[in-house]
């Protein structure tokens, strides 16, 4: 084969070849020549690559290492460990993985600081939250404008009423804005991001009664009902919201004391909102028996056959489990050889992207490469 064969190929063929390469090979190819670098960093190529990217699993472990595992289709549970696609030290200590959006991951570094990171390009920006008393937060992209925004829900500087302050940070503007007149009630943790909106559970009389919805485009709150359930007999209840396959998932872990012989009975019930924003579309899809020490369940991936990959918090540790819908069984898995992890570690699913944070209107001075 002549040495100039690749050079003489039509541009569309060259692009198609690169789109079929693993992401690590694409990163290496950017260093070959300026022609390839310009092609692989072009908006058209980055968008086409993201559209074809397969989901990957990411975790920041106790040793502060960020690891990415690429898998497609069914997960091979027979392997004791999987070689990560990417592995390196995260630049900030005590990092806690929170969520992902459009190939970017969000990491909580301190109680008042989050980091937005592209683990593929190894770029990160840090964002100080507007208050040291943050209850809820979120990061996502608005549906129409596509602008990336962070949301912080915190207690008011003075007073102890039920309403909280809500601040919004549009990336590229450099400052937080306090919203006026929004019915911001008590909301905790990171919001589940679905359909351009953040969602938190609103508790009334100790029960999860409503879902609070914050629209990133209009920057307004609305509410819809949480799934119906019968709570009689259950002494311990924990509820969580998750975003999975473009839908809102509601998980409720319940524990009931049977008697001295049988002890506690524990299970998780999982509802899926089949039609977004429609109360009647909540459908209970899973009822899974659990260990009696289970605190919460966070579904990470649903497979074509209905099986689930879940992060299960047991006592003070988070463990990864695979649930078979056919056999109704749970299997603990250790993808990165880390075993049982601490409460500070959370696995998450994201779609790898080659987009540079420097192209998102953030300014070169705000982006740290590591």
C-alpha cells in the first residue's frame, strides 16, 4: 500500500474511519499531524462522535483515582475485574462523583464547591457555590438554548421559614443570580435531570408526596405528584430520584419488622414515569427484596432485557449490584477491583465526548487541564 493512500481518501471516508476508532485511539491520532488535529477537534466531528458514543461507567474511588469503563450491550459478569479505558488521579482531593450531562461529569469536592469535568479531554473547571449552607444543587443544559447552568438551593441568611434561596449560575457569565419569587421549598441532594428540568422529592408529614421541578430554560418551579404507595407497617423508608433512559425513576426502600424469628423484611419498589409530567403515568416496574441493612438504591443502567445495574448503599458503604429481572436475583460485582466502597464514592453512567470545555463559553482562564 502506498504511503499516501490515506491522504488521498475522500474527507467523508477519513471521518468515517476515525468515528469507528476507540476514543483513546482518537486522542492519540490528534497528535499525529495538524490536519488530523483540526479534523478531530472540529464541531462536526465532535457532534458525530458523541451521537455514536457508547455509554461508559465512571467512578472516583477512595484513592482519588478517576476510572472509566467502556461497555456495550450486556455486562460480562464473569470477569472478576475489567481494565478501565481511562485511569488517572483527579486534581482535587475528597472528590465525590455526582452526575453527568452531555458527556460532562459533576464532582462534589467540598460542601460548597463542585467541579465540572470532561474525563476524556482531562479538563475541569471548579465552581464555588454561593452559600456554605447548600441543601440541593444541580448541573445541566437548558432544552432550547443549550446553555449549561448550575443551580444551588440554600437556606436564607436570616430566618427559618420553609422557603429557601435559589441561585442560578450560567456558565460563561462568571456570577450567580438569585431568583426572586420562586416557590423554592426544602429540597436535598442533587436533582435528577430529565427533559431539561431538575427534580427533587418534596416531603410532607415525613412522606414523599410531591416532586419539585425546576425548568432550566424558564428558571421557574412547578410540582407534580410522587407515585402512590401504601406505607402502613413499614417503619423505615428511604426515597430517591434517578434519571435513567430519558425517564424519571422513583425508588423507595422500605423496611418492616416481622417478628423476633424473621427479623426485618426489606425491599425496594421502583416506579418509572412513562410520560413525562403526567401523574397517572407512574408505573411500578420492580419490587426487589434487599438486605435488611440497605439504606438506598440508585439505578445506573437498564439493559434491553430489563436487568438493572444499581448502586446499593448498605450500612455506610456503596456497592454495585446487577439485578436479573428474569431470575429475580441480585449479584454483587466489582468492575474496578475496588470491592466495597465508602459512602463518598458513587458510580455513574455517562456518554464520552470529545468536546473541550474551552469551547463552551467558559474562557480559557477558567479551564484547568490535568
